């Protein structure tokens, strides 16, 4: 059995499926799009499993390389067909759902303001839960380079979130005893 794991990158697919789905869900959002990308990744992996070369990296790195291309294609297709506002989500009655939804939407909008490379690094790190060394293997860079790039991407993301937070708090209407009473000339 050990030789099977050494040759076949898909011999133990369950943890790989979870990693690929997590990456796809981070890039595309949870649900059917991420499921479709995950299916497409494993379809391609099965079709081209003979081309896998362990000396170039672990199976997860190979699969996430495929997932990057599939997710990029899905995002491009989504952008082409997006001419209307997305359908409203079904109501959920769990407490805190609204706050969690706002937090997720705020984070997604902030990540979308980043450049493609920053989005990709953040998706690999937090969506696929990869280490900097694993990401370096996928993107063909040194681990230190990836660590610095991740640090900078997170700084940019933090800055975007802080700017949005500041603009939301400055846009709040003034509430007080004289708010909306009228102009000073009438007093």
C-alpha cells in the first residue's frame, strides 16, 4: 500500500478534497461555484494523474495549482455573466447571522480591492490553509519572499478595512438635542 501512496497522488483523496474546496470557497464563496471548481480540479487530476511528479511537490500543491487555474476561469466567467444584482440570500433565523454576514461581505469587498497576486496569496494561506513554504512551492518563489508578500498583502488589507471603518463612522448622522431642528438663521 505504501508504494501506491508514493505513486498515486490521489490515493488518499479525502483531505485533498477538503483543502481544494476550502481554497475554492475562499476565492469564490461557499456553495455551488466552489463545489464545481473542486469537481473540475479532481476531474482534471484523474485525467492527468500520470503527469504528477512528486519531485516537484506534494499532491496538495499539484492540486492547488490546478485549482488556481479553475478558480480564475470561474471568476472570469462570473464577471462576464454578472449583469444583475445577485439573488437575495434566503433568510436565516440564527442569532448573529446579520453581523456575521456583514463581516463576511465587508471582508470579501476588502479582499476584492487587493491586486490579483495579493488575493491569490491570501486565498492560499487562509482559504487552503497552506504554510508559506507550501505556497512558495506552488507559486515558484522562495519561502521568505512569500512571507514578505503575505505580510504586505495583509497590511494592505488591514489598511483597506481601517479606511472603510473610518468612512462608515464619519458618515453617521449627528444625533443630539439640536439635530434636525433647523438652520441657525431661524433661531
